[in-house]
C-alpha cells in the first residue's frame, strides 16, 4: 500500500480517548528509564524491526514513543520520527486489548504530539489498516510512494 498523508492542523476528536481514560488506561510518552521494558514488550508482540524504530523514539528528547498503560501493564505503543522525520508509526496494541479504542487513542495522542512539535502534516508509511486511517483521519494516499523510504530495507534472519 502507498503511504498516507494526514493533516495535523484539523485533527478530529475521538470518543475513544475518554473511553480508555475512564477504563483506567493512561496514554503518555514513554520514559527513557523504562526503555528496556517497552522494547522487550514490542519485540515479544511485534518483532525486531519495530523494536529498532521504537528505540530511536525513546532516545529523542522529548521521546517520540508513546505508550498505553493500565495498572502497570503495557497495552500498546505508537511512535513518530523514527524511520523518517514527519512519519507516524510504528504502532501496535496487545492482541487481548484490541477493540477497546486504545489504538485510536494512541494514534490521536501521537499525532497531537507531532502537531505540537511543529508538523503540519504526518506521513503514515506503509500503513497496515488503511481503512482505519482513512475513515478516522480522512487520510489521503500519496501517489507513487510504494515502497517509499522502506525500499531495499534489510530483512535479516527471522527471530
């Protein structure tokens, strides 16, 4: 799939934000001292490529990796400025916690972080759930952007 472009200057309000907050889920920037916990969790649930990207987000100041936490348990994460400046992602939610609005809350919080950092637009590179982004954000497909910044990426051996 081609990359998607999102306007950050008129982001929607999502009901999921209040819903996850009421459920006791906190969406916040990850802290560098908890990087090993966050990166181990990402590796276990989503693989080494995403660990590489999230680790870069954790070394930025302020961090560009966000997490969803409930009662000390990590439920999901989202990043920006990891593969390329102005790019959103990767993002993921624990399989058992999906369908509760956590992914949407991570998405909007991270995009607001990008807007607050001065970006007018965000690129979602090689998006997985395209319909999710298009429906919620009115995201536009960027012509001729496949494979984009990921062209020629080394795959390495499976974990």
